[in-house]
C-alpha cells in the first residue's frame, strides 16, 4: 500500500513538489495571518519552513540537496533547481520598469565591484584571524564569502586543500541562508524599499538565491531589480577572485 | 494564446543564457556571466515594445504573468533544497565569516543607494503590466 503511494510520488516528482510547496505556503500564510497578524510576510515564513525542512532532509539522508535528497521528494529539487529558478527570475522582470533600471544602472555596476571586493576582504580578514597564513587558503576562503560558487571555483584554480574548499562553500552557504532569512527584517533600516536600493542590494550581497529569496519575502516588486545585478555577481567573482584578488592577497601575505 | 507569452519568456531565457556563456568564455571564466540579467533586460524591452504597439494579447500576457507569480513557490522549493546542514556544520570560521560579510554588506547599502527613502517612494514602482506578484 505504502509502496504504491511512494512509487506514484517518486515517478511524478514535479507534480508532488507542487502539492508540497502549495501546502507549505498555505501553512506559512496561516501562521503569518493568525500568529503574527501579517507582521511577518507569509513568504518569509515559507522560506524559513523550507530551510528547516532542508535541514531535516540533510540530516536524514546525509546528502547535500536538503529535502530533495529524500527519494520521493526529488521533484522539489527540480522545481527549485537552477533551470526553473532562473526561468522564474526572468519572469519577474515582466512588470519591472526599464527606466528605473537605467536610472540605477551606474550605481548597480559600482555596487557589484564594491560588493565582490568587500566580501573578499571580510573573508580574508577572518581567514587570517583563524590562523591561516598561506595566500591560497586565505584567497579561497575570501572567495567563499563572495558566493558558495566562487569559493570552490577559486579553490580549484589555485589548488587549495579540500578542507579549505569545504570551509569556503560553507561560508557562502551561511551568507546565502542569512540573506534569505534576514532581508525582510533589515530592509526598513537600510532603506530597502525602492528599485535603486534593490539594485544596490543585489550588487552588494550578490548571492542570487539569497537576494531574490530575501527580496521576495520583503516586497516581491523589488525582486527583478535585485536580481538584475545579483546575476552578474558570481560571474564577476569567478573572474576577479582567482586572478586580481589572489595576486593582491599573495603580495600581502 | 497563453503559449505565446511562455514562448517569449523561454526565448529570452535561452538567448540570455547563451549570451552569458559567451561573456564567460570571453572573460575566460567557466561560468555563466549575467545570463539571467541579459534575459531580464531583453524580456523587459520586448514586452514593452509589444504592449505599446498592441501586438500582444491578454492570454499571452497571462502566460508571462503565471510564471511571474510562480516565482515565490519556486524560491521555497529552492530553500528546501539548500545544503543547510553544510552551512551549519562548516565550522566556526565559515559561520562567523558568513555572518560578518552579510552584516558589513548590509551596512553599506544605504551608503551606496543614497539616503534612505520613505515608504512613499514605493509608489515609484507605479502601475505594472505584470500580474499581482504578492501571492
């Protein structure tokens, strides 16, 4: 009996994911309305529930893809995977105002460069504080605080140890999760309520999943503006970290 | 027809992704550089042209609007597929550095975006051709 049900769920993964996500959102909006009287946005709660489920999925399976490592929930990984995520991000630009993007374009580009550099420097400082002395390890950890993709790309290019690469990925993941959860709470304190600041936000924080998830929970109208800069960030980081930034690190340490 | 809207969206996505791969190749990086950003700009310009010239039907716009509103469910599925265990078990350096970088970056947002604006400025976003993305 149970086998038959699990079989159906497994072989219809994407459809199963629609049901699971739908139930999660319903639950999140009930919590938002009843327990917080709408103070905390339903999608923020839904994202936190998603992360908690990912934690339990990871603990239960020992895998790295959260809940989607549970075989009959693999469809969640497809629905939330890079293809549909990027497809839906592009769709958010339907409704964005091109004039606003042009107006904030210059600051968006500046914030991209400052964002990558700043993140790298913060990572470097903490790597040194924790006792790393070789430029390769320091630069890899610095790259990890840019995003969890830049870390391993840089580490692989420089020949860092797998332990250091693991730390760099974890640092990037912490950043991404924290941005996803924290954005709605910090938004009012940093003036994150208009297209200009959303583009700067995307450029400074850069983690696409964190920025777009966090903005969605803050105000969905801001998502396209944050996403349009954030999607350049990881590429820029992959370009700068193993080259210019590593050379500078190597000169200092 | 609904599929026209979805096809325009998908076409922009593919063109953007291909352009992003080429930018990556030119820069010598094994990664897609800004493909999604290019696709977004393309979609904005194309839809704007089509709407202004009246060449796009309501059902076609609904096809775009559907995916626009599917964004948050997709993000929740993404959150549920994150390596949260990896983030929490990466050791103190990973956690401290991750928290510090976010705090420093948050502090820099007002510096770069100019003085914080009031909530009224949200009206700048104006009426959109898109559907309600608040679901």
